[in-house]
C-alpha cells in the first residue's frame, strides 16, 4: 500500500505516491487555480493515478497548522481533517498527517543532493556546524522552516514569519518605500518584487517579467538588485534569530529568480557586511533549492516515521 504525498502551496500543488520500497510514482505539479479546493484536486489526482489504496497521507499546506480545520493563508482553501481522511479512504484519522509547507521543506534539507541545489557560498572547511539549518521561501508568500539534527532524526519547527513586521535594517534600506510593506511577506514574495518596482518606477510588472528583464533593462535591474540587498539584510536577521550554522537555504520562485541573476552579488555583499555576528555569518553556507518538488522529500521522511 502506498502513501499520498501532497505539497499544496499557494499557487501550485506537487503530488506523488510513495511506494513501500521508498520510490515515488505518479509525480505531478498542478496549478491550484484549476480546482475549487484541495478535496477536488486530490480526488482527481487519485483517480488519474488508478485510485490506489492508501496506508496514509502526508499533506503540507501553505498556512498555520492547528487542530480541526486547516486553512491556507493566501488562498481561500480549507479542509476538515476527518472529512479529508474519509475522502482519501484512509484507515483512520491518525493516518492523515498535516504540516506547514515550510516544515516539510525543512525536513527535506538533510536529504537534498547536489543536483537539487545551487551553491551561493560554500561551507568554510574549518567551521563547525551545530546541526541547525534554515530554509526561507519567497514565492506566493514568505515563511521559514528550521530543522535540527537529533539522535532520533531531524526535528523541524513551525513558524509564520511572513506575517511579522519588516526588520528595521530592511526598512532603513528601503527608506520612504518601506511604508508600502506592512509585513515581511509583503516584500519578500513575487507580489512584493512587483510592488517594489512599482514604488520605484511605477507601472505594473510581474516578478517573472522583472527577473527576465534584469539583464537588459536598467530599471528592472535596479529593482532586482534592491530586492537582493534586502534579502541579504533579512538573512542577517535570520542568522541572529536561529543560528543555522549548517546552512541557509532559499526556495521559491522569486528567490530562485532574483538569486539566479547577477544580483546575487548584491545579496552576498549585504549578508557579509561588517556588523554583529560577522564571523558567524561568514562561516555559514548559503544555497538555493532549485528543485521545486523538494518538499516531497520532507514528506517522505515524515511518512517513514508513521506507525
């Protein structure tokens, strides 16, 4: 019998079936806009995959996880756990495990391979880690996940940092534009990059358009560089808050886009600038997760721990 793995973000869902031998099958990425809710999407997926009997289901959602109903933060989606277990024909409610999507991505970090990563700053050979790593996701929204290695296996902490206020250092960098960003997520997301460019130059552009134009359009290049510097300043705050000596990992379409341009130098410069914990920051490796389906690995690890 198989386990359903579903990483259901704000824009898209990545789905796969985990076989008993640990392999994945029927892996897909579907846009959420095509479905009225998570139930219809998952029901369609299981039909398309031959309606296999499920031993369990591990679902990651883009929102805080609490007992009872589960709701997305940036999408009008929700489900009740008992109803979802019945829809998936699980053997009982205990066979359904629901976590925040950044928890799943954090749990995936220990198992990521070189093909799933792009290194921005390699580890310092003589530096010692502490078993803690952090992933920051800039996509439809923003959030972080922290994972710590323990003798019993990796343990992840949940957060909803996107709804916290902008750090003072980032607000100072933005100057008068900072008033347009009421939270961390308001800036560090795809919509945030578009809003940043509009604050600087006016007009309406998507984050993808700005990243694609950054190589030829000075205005787009300036906005992307401004975002990269702001990401570097945010990374400084994340290091102070979480001390992820084993690495800071960036994920999400906006982060991949911005850090995939020449603006990565602006990011690294802001991260490495003198200040508190400068030596600690300098020793922490930094990478971008290039595999959009990486969180499925974290869900597979979660499934392996199920009774």
